[in-house]
C-alpha cells in the first residue's frame, strides 16, 4: 500500500520463492509491503515492512566530472574549474576531490584537504618551473566516483600578456541633465590588469549616483541622474606589470544656462531710451550662449513687452520709452538646450540725466614766445559725465575763423602749449570741454597776445673767481648766466673796489669790450687787497652783480709744484729690449720748478735724453737693454715746495743662463740632469727649457728636449762607453737665453762595484808542504769581468792572513807550507 493510504493492494501473482519483483510502482512514492505464507490448509499471518520504502533507481557512485579547465597560471599557483558529472549516482554530490601529479612521479596526491563543493579551486604554494597534471573526482553518500580526464601538463610560470582595451564609447559624449550615461568596454591581459577610473585626473569614487562594475573581462562606469558637475574628461586605465592602456571620453552634461549675472547697469538714461548692460551667466549650461532675450515693463503695468531676442552682446539699447515713466528690464540667456531664469533690473525713470559740459571760463595766456604760447584754463562742470577731452582753438585777432590747434586729445591737463605761431602776429584763444554726450560751448576768447620772445635782464654770471695774479694785475674767470633773459648776451662789465672804500670802479667801460667769460684787471697797486664783481649785459640792461667770493691781495703768487703724470708714468712700464723708453709728465708751479731725473737714486744713464719745457719734462732712452730697467723718479722743486713721483720700468728680454747644471745617476744608456732657474727671467715667465747633448768626438749639438717646464731631465738612449757633454738654455716669450754647459764630459757606463766572494772553496789534495784548492765563480762580478782571484792562507792560531798569489783560474796549489 502507499504510505499515505490505508488500503492494501494485492500483487497479482503467487510467488513460490523467497523473493518477488513488484511492478507498476510510481517513482518517488513511498510504499509499505507485507508477505503471508500459504499452504493447503490456508494463509498464515502477514509480516509487514517496518518502514516505508521510496521507489527510485539504485544509488551508485557519481560519474566523472566534466570539462576540467585551467583558468589561470602563475609562477606559484594554478586555478582550475570544472562542471558536475552528467549523473550523480542517484544521490547529491557531497564534495569534490582534486588531485595532482608532478610530472616524473607516478602517484596522484590529494590537493584539497577539506570538503569542497565549489567547482573552482586555486592551488597555491607551488614551485616555479614545476609541471603538474590535475584531475578531479565527485563524491556522494555511496563514495568517490571515477576521476575526470587529466589536464594537459601545466608548468608554473607567470603568463604575460600586455593589456588590451576595447571601448564602446567615443572621444566625446553629450548628455542632458538628469539623464544617465555609462562608459563600457572590454579588456584583457596577463597578469590580470588593474582597472582605474579618473575624472579630470582625480580617482572616481562610487556613491549613490556613480557605480563602477568590473569583471575579469569587462568594465563599466555608470552615472545616474547626471548633473552639470559630472562634466569632465573621463579616463580609464588598464594596467599590469607589462604595461598600461588608457581610454578617454570628454563628457559634457548640458543644460539650459544659469541667469545672467547682475545687477543690470544703466549705462545711459535718456527721456526716450536707455542703454543697459549685464554680465554673462556664470554657467552657460555646457553650450555656447546663442542669444539674450530682453523685455521691458512699465512698473505700473503687469505686461512685459519684448525688446529683442536676437542679441549676443551683453549690452542693449531700450528704445521707445515715455518720458517720466519708470521701467524695469528683464533679461534671459538662451542656449541650444533652453532658456534661463530671468535677471530683473531695478526700477529706472526715463529722463535725461546727463548733458554736455559747461563752457570754461576765459583762459589765461602765459609763457609767450615768438612761435608758441601756453593756454591755461579751469575745469568746468562736466554735465554729469566725466570730461574726456579739451578742444583748444586759435585765431588771429583780425580774422573770423577759429582753427583747432591739435587733433590729439588734451586730457586731463588743463593747460596746453600751442606751437607753430607766426612771429609778430596777434592771437586769441578759446577752450571747449567734451564728454561722451558731446562737445560743450566754447569759453570766452582770451586777451590778445603778440607772438614774440619777451626780453628781460639776464641773471648774474656764475662762479666768478680769481685765477691768476701778479704784482699789478688780477685775472678773473666766470661762467655765463643761467638765463639770458631771451636776449643775446652782449658782454660783461667788470668792477673792482679797494678794501675799505665804498666806490666801485669800472675795469672796462663798455660790455662789448669783454665779450668772453674772462678778463684781466690791470693798473692795480702791489700789496693792496681788492674786491671784484661781474655783471652780464643784454639788450634789456645789466644783470645783478656776481661777486668774487674772497678779496684778492695783489702780489706775485707762489704755487707749490704739481705733477700731472702722462699715461707712460701712471703705472709700471714694460718695454721690449731694443725699443724706446719714454717717460713724461706735465709740470705746474710758480715760479716754474727745477726738474731732476734719477734712477735708483743715482744719475740716469748718459744715453738718456732729457727734455724740459715750460709745461713739462720728458725722458727718452733709445735701444733699451735689460740693464735699463729699474725705478725712475722725477723730482720738481721751487721755493713753495717739492714733489717726487716714481715709476718702475721693466725691460723685457730673453732670460739669462740656467744655474748649477748637475749630472747624476749615470748609466750605460742614460743619465739624470738637474739645474736651477736663471737669476734673471728677462721680465717674463720662463715658458720652457731646451736641453741638448753632444758626443765629444762630434761638433754638432743634438736637442733631446725643447718643451720641458721642469728643471730636470732624464737623458736616455746614450751609447755605452761614449763620452757626452750637455747644455741647457731657458726660453720665455721673447726668445732663448744663453746656454750653460757641463764642465767635463760624462762617460755612459754603468757604475762598478767589487765582485762577490768565490763559492764552495775546498781542497782536493794535501801533501806535507802543499795543498791543492778549487772553488766556483762568485754570484756577482760587480759590473766588470773578473780578472783574477787572490789566494791567502793563515796558520792555525795566527791572527793575520798571508797573501800567496793571484791566479786567473778557479784552482790553485799552495806550496811552501
């Protein structure tokens, strides 16, 4: 019977065995069964199953899992995925068992240690370079099924592939405010690249409106309900260890503009029109402003009237106004995506607020010359608008036409120098002021003036002084006056006054007798003291006098000597040997000083030419030699004192010979030369030394060095046994000096030393009166061939050795013992 029924259903056939197969059952339903034994007497009691039996196929182990694949490989990990088996054996899969085998080994080893139902697994901790095979088995309540087919051998190493990026969006994207937009694409690369989103170089972060979704192969940035602030340059970067790729998109979230920026400025207000201006919107909505819509309204009415909707400028003329009415102005900004909220002005009454400037007062004329005059005026009322220019006009007194004096603007100065007047003509001038409304009325004409230079008395002469004197005269000098009074200076009047007197006497009667700025006053009395003054004279008269500061005593003056050095004595003089030396100076002093030249406090050389004139002195020496160098002094002396100046003269010449030439370290092929610098370098730095050698059997010197700056030289490549002489000369920029030679020839041989001791001395025969000796040659011969061996003997117990003889060979028989 079914488990949920109470009635039993009989099986339709009789069974004689101890088992039976029941047909016609429904899969998945639960049944109870009972059995009774029957014999010829009858049927016995039933035996019933103790628990219900669910009808289903028999349970076995699962089939092998399918599609085992390698998803990722690095140097120390492998990631695998697989699909479940087609048949689970009649029972749910309880876990999967993943196994691996190192290539070269026979057995598989279990990788997973815990129950694993996921069909993806990453094996970590592998050794780089090892190669493995993998397989996976499924388990149910019966047990572990067959393993899957093995993967191909997998070597642990990092898979490297540069990133790739395939974007679904273009370089530019325009979005209306409130709409959503998304930036999507696909990417790849090994190892798996890192995906970064930037907006205007700032990392994009997720929020309520901004979402970022990244899968192993796709990327997406989405923005919901976009606002203007979402506009910007978006950048997606896909980067791994092998490189990076970038994609860009300029997103512009557009909207209608914000209102124009106020306040509305009334640039001009008139009785029938106004001119207003404003500033553009702070935000143009991401699209260029195409035009402004301007409307006007009488404040006592509710109706707005259009003025224009086609202007792109931020200024507009509002026409057709009624005088005395108050108006408001309303301004909209418009772009491709709509019209902004309005900017509304304050109330403004239509009336004339400004006018042209008033006429200036009568101008004043000053600083008149033969061809110019300066016109000066006061600033008039500006009519409510700032004055931007003044217009100055002129006309001759008898003419009727006014002429503008310049086309250039005159502002802000309230005076102007009018040029190009005709000398002798009479002129009048007038001035008009101008603002942006227009030009005002002209001023009344000025008083007439004649174009000619005014002549005034000159200013006094400048800095009169007594520059010289004798026992009966004084020489005066001065500078012209700073101002000539616009008239030519005819000359000067010179006056003098004896100290203690009140009367000034004229030294010259007329100005034209002293046209220059100096004069010699004569006829004075020796020993007396006088004052002096000078006046300048032009056609207008005499100037105020200028006085010589101090009274002057008339007597012969006494001045101490003074030397003014020419350039050839102002600094140390360098003269090349053979050239001419010139020293000169200008000499002053009253009386003229006595002149003397010295060299090192001694008289100068007789070959020196000395010339003395009334103004100076000159010393000249032709064909100079080195000995002409030294310190020259010039002394000038008179009763008022003396003065001396000195100058050092260096005669530049070839250097002298080097000193103390020495030869050392003589060898068979070289020797070492040393020397000291010359006592006299010729006034110039020694540039180099020239070293030469000569075989004593030869007459010719051979150079072995010509550029050495050192004071030593190793002479090489000598012929052994040859005798040599050496010499050295110094050079500077003026030439080569004399040579210094070695005093005696040098023979090129190695130095000799005593030979070493003979070796292995021993006897080879002994007799009653003689001994036969032999020995070997010494280790060193001292640099020369051994000529013989000295044999000595000593009686046992004695202190001294007795010489026997010198032998040439390596043996000897000592006799006479």
